[in-house]
């Protein structure tokens, strides 16, 4: 492996490129790429890494009260939640249309879990 290159990538904080380059060299996948495809793959890996870190940082800085996700919502009959409506709202079309939503249900159903306070 080209240790000086890997070391420089890490020092330059190119973590996405570092991981992609290291994985490609270790797995021997470099033969399947032309030079421009390999560089493109490294740049895509770096872009993805930075994008994911930006999202993680934004979530952390938002200081949400609850860690929730659409996949973890309990749609039991006792909660009286409409799965189709929740999934449509998860698409966030209301944001693009500049519309508001108002969540009104009984106490203890999980309004705080469904939307930000």
C-alpha cells in the first residue's frame, strides 16, 4: 500500500478519500477502474463523508428532545395513527408547498415524538 499517500490524506482530513483508497487498495479493486473513474470514486467518497458529517452535526446542534425515526413509529390500533398519512407527511411535500401541519391527538399518544416541540 502507498503509506505516504494514505498518511497525507488523513493529515489533510480527507477521511472519505482515505477510507475509500485504503479499502480499494486492500481489496484489489483498483484494476476495475480507469484513472478518471478511480479519482471520481475517491471524490464521491469524500463528498459523501462530508455530507454525512454535516447532517450528523446539524442533528446534534438541533438538540432534539427525542431520537425518533419513521421506521420506529408504533402504529398499534390503540394509538389510532393513520400509517398512510404519516408516511405521506414523511415525504415532506408540505414543506415544498409552504404548508403547515397541526398535530392534534389525545394525551399520551406521542405528539412530541411525531413532531418537534
